[in-house]
């Protein structure tokens, strides 16, 4: 081989190496972009603790223990509690104001087991949303109510668990 042919072959090999490196970089970029686009954003919670076993919650009138619902979800609230005086414990999606007198839909109890399950379907607001899956948080509450100063003790953890639909 002539020296000019060797130089030409070396240039050709270098060009092929550079083209290969550029193609690999583009492929890695595309792979990373497709991986990141399939992620749903920040991890959604699967549980919220409203009270831990042994917690004492003192209140008079209405006390709201809030939790947020994001997306279409089945919510389950479980726990066991005791109270010093007749108390009502119930879940409410859209709590409005303090009831006048004892609310008829809330049973009086000195304690018991909370076992509440409901499917909560949210809708995408017009114009879209900045939240994951296009639906923002909706505030919900576990409502405690007593007409006199009272305290509730969580015998077990009072937990909201979410099962996303």
C-alpha cells in the first residue's frame, strides 16, 4: 500500500468511529427521554396517618383530620379509638361549617372501630391541570365531633390507604 492510501484508510476509520460515537449518544439520549417520559412524576402516597396509636386528640365542637385525594382512588380509613365522652367520628368529603346541635347522621359513641371505604372519582378541570394524571388534590376529612370538651385516643393507628384506579 502506498502511504497516501494508508492515510486515507486511517481518516476513514476515524470518521466511522466519530459517527458511531455520535449515533450511540443519540440513541442513549432517546432511551433516556423515553424512560423519563413514562414516569408518572412524584410518587403518589399509598397511606396517610391521621393519628398514631396512643395519640390523644383534644377538641371541642368539630375537629377535622384532613387528608388529600389525588386522582381516581378508592379510600379506606381504618383504626380503633376511644373517647372520654360521646363522640362522633365520620368521613366527609366536603365538610361545611360546624353543625348546630348534634348532627343526626353522626352516631354518638365512646369509641369503636373506624371501617370506612369509598371510591372517589375526580375529574380533570377544564383547561387541564398541573397535577399528576391531570387531577389535583381534593381535601377530605375524618370528622370528630363532640358538643363539649372531649378527647379521643387512637388505640391503633388511624390510617387512610389509597388504591388508585
